[in-house]
C-alpha cells in the first residue's frame, strides 16, 4: 500500500475545499465531483484516509441540507444516494484488494522462508515439520496437523495450535474396524474428533501424494470461527500439499537408493571376507564395532554412513592379491609383504568409478593401514593428517584381527587384545580414539556382567 504523495495530498486538500464550497453554495453536481476527486487522491492510501471520500461527501451533503435556504430536490437526494453507494462499493472493493495483496505477500514470504527450511531438512520428519511450519506462517488456519502412517498406525507427525497436544499419539478407528486412509478418510475423521467442537467449526483436508500418486499422508486444517475456507485458500493449500509431496517423494527415493547402495556394499563386503577370513563374520563385526565407536564420539550420520561403507569395502583390494600370498600359513617375507600392502591402493583405485561414495569412505579404504607415528602404509601419513575414518577403523580392524584366529596366529583373549591396543596408543593408534575405544569395551564388559 502506497503513501500519499505531494500531489495526492494537494488534490485531497483541494477536494475537501470544494466539498465545503459546494455544500455552502448548494452545488450538488460539484459536490459529487469533489468526492470523486477525493476518491482518486486516496487510492491505495493507508489508514483512515481511505474513508475520507465517503465521510466527506456525507458530511457535506448533510451540511447543505442543514443550512438556511436548502433546496435539494428528489433528484439531488437520489444522486447523493448513488454517489454514496458508489463510494461505499469502491471502499469495499479496495479493502478486498488490500486483503488479497496482503495474502499474496504473506504467501510469497512464507514460501520463500519455508523453501529454505525444506532444503535444509535432512529426513522425512524434518521435511514434514518444516512443511507444517510454512502453513502456519500462511495463517490459513490456527490448528494444523500432518497425519501419516508409522509402523502401520496413523500418527500426527507435525502440528500447530490445538493439534500440538496430540503429537506422536497413535490413532485407531473408534469402531475398532480396520480401514485404510484411502477407503473413507477415517484418519482425518479421527484426527478431527481429537479437538473440541469450538476448535473445528470449519475444517479442510488436503491429501499429500508422492510419486505415482502414492499416498504419503493428509494435511488437516481447522478454524475456531465459522468462516469457510475460500477457493484461493484451498488452492494454495493444495499447491503446497503437492510441493510437500514432491519433497517427501524425492527424499524417499534418495533413501531407497541409499538403502540399495548400503545393501549392495554390505553384500560385497560379505563376499570379500570369504576370500580372506575362513571363519567368516569379520565384516559384520568391524562394521558394528566401528559404528558404535563413531556414535560414541559424536559423529553425525553422514560420517557414520561413510565409515560404515568404508568398513564394508576396506579389503576390496585383496581381490587382486594372489592366493599364495593371501592364504600363506606363516610369516610373509619382504616381497610378499610388499604385495599384500598394495591391497589398500588397489581397493582405492577400484572404487574411483563409484561416484556416490563419499571421500571419507575412499580415505578409509586407502589409509586404514597408516600408523599414528608415520610408519604405516601406503603414504606414511602421521598423526592428525590421517583421515578420521581411517584412524578410527584401524583400531577396530586390529582388535578383530587379534581376537580371531588367522592362518598365521591363534586368537587372543579380549583382555590381551585391549591391552595391546592401549599400549599402541600414540604409536600405531590415535590416543584419543584409543581412550574412547577402551572405555567402550569396558562398558560392554560391565553390561555383560550385569546381564
């Protein structure tokens, strides 16, 4: 809405003067013209000035009737009613336009702010919460809920207003009948029934679909008053439901792809260990223990995923190692040791074309035989220059190798292996990671004693 300019202010003052003059002189056509000039001068003007043309004309006309010698006829009265009606209609239309513009600005602002939150969301629940937050900023309704199935039962996963009291609460058919959300919208009915009647005098339900019209949930909006949802509001909610569905569908597709990648790499790791581990289970053990240690250290899920994938693939390069070297019973000579040490770089090179693998995964495969004191291979890295995933994994890998039998050695006891890991802190291993590993093993042992 614009502010008055110098010219519009001058026109408004002039129109007010003409209204007064026409009232005193009983010039009713001039009075109508002055009111129209005042209306033109106050187009899109904020505040009480919007009412100036209507109020000014009414006051001027009543004043002309009250003055001595008033001579307004029937046609003048009819003309005044027409002018008042026109000015009133103009005022109502402008107010409606102002509301529409405010709604559009609010919608654009909410979608702009919300799009950033949706882009930053890292999982489905975060996307849903961000989506409901956008709807809340649109001020379409005070009470909002997103309802979807979790483990076969519908839950309110995100909410605003009166629905917030029912977050994460499972819902069941009130008649104990087992029905789906596609059948008759019983989920929406049960969600609405959670609120008091005064909180749901008006409601609107918008289904949310993903790819291939796959139902992902429903958006439920309720109002405490009786004003119905108009078509513009329903259209905006429907558009937003499509946007939310597309975002959730994209995340689900990425999750499915990630799960497929994880399953593929896990299967590859299991197949690899049969070449190098007669007892089996090495890959599963080192993956499980590495993930536990990483989470203990506070790593985020992206780092944990990279670590897990690297643990699956850490010995991929052993596919290129001759059986005579890989399965030799007894110590390796110098040349054989050089051959076995190539497996880390060979594995790294073999994975270069898998572009979905993060750098931290490739780092683990290449550098998991580096040592803290710089005497490891293949690059002789030292201390903090060794990537985190490799520094953590090497502790777990060595511990598992010590506590399980190999062609060249019997299995060590857990206590002996933990003591060896502790002794190698600051030489072979990162001292801080060793400290966390030893505490984890001690707590694991204490838990077994309690059980």
